[in-house]
C-alpha cells in the first residue's frame, strides 16, 4: 500500500511537470523521483504501520539494517540471486533485439516495439494457467497421482486451445491492435 500514492499520484504529477520543461530527459527524471518517493513511502509504511508479525521480522531498526547491509549477508544475497539473474536471460535477449532493431532504422524499431509490447501481455495467459495448475497438481499429487496426471494433460489441452484462440484473435484483429499503437502506414505495413 505504501507505494501506491507514488505510482498513482506523484508520478503523473512529476510527468506533467518535468516533461514539458526538460523533454525526454524529464521523463527519466520523473521516473527516478517517483521510484524514490515510492521507496520512501514503503519504508515509512513499514516503520509506522508495522504490518508484519514481529516473530517473522523484527522491523526496520538500525541493527537490522546494519546486519543486512553487511558484507557477508550481501555476498550471500548475491549468491542466492544469481540463479534468478540467469533465469532472466530471455528478457536480456529481447533487450538486445531492441538494440539490433534500432540499428536497422526507425521503422524497424517501431515495428519491433509494437511486438515487444504485446509479448508480455500474451504470455501472461499461459503463465497464469500454468501457475494455477502447478499449485493444484502439487496439492493433489500426494493423494492421487493418476488424477494429477489427468489434470496435467487437461491443463496442456486447455493451454493449447487458449493460445490457439489468442493466436487466431491476434491475427484476425492485427490491424486494430496495431492501430492502438500507431497510425503510421509504414509501421502498419511492417
């Protein structure tokens, strides 16, 4: 709850103030300031409202900060997080493709940007289905392996049907989808 005011109130106000004055750089300034405000708001929320159970976390104290920001805990944190960084290689791939598309010119970058905006939206459907079914299978697996297998097969079938319907929908409404992003004829043709 602490970060919501920064996202819904502070960021739009900063954009309205910074972009007309500083242009493109103002957008970056607004994002940086908004994130700083969100961080401060979350820390203040944790400090004053104490939404956590004291048995699970002692709260924001200097001792906790000193202990957690020490060299050994940070090295342990980096070791634990390294696998997560490696799991983001797909995201890195798309970032590199953005730079490569930019080398082909503005038109190629614009076309790639439209696709780049759709991909996260489209993969959320099978991702949500797979997470939900993984939890369901995990709960049922210890009691009934055959039923878990049936649920897994049903989930795969549902995913195929769902993504086939999405693919047909994206193909059928491609011009409408592209028109949400741009009206430039060269980009629409690409």
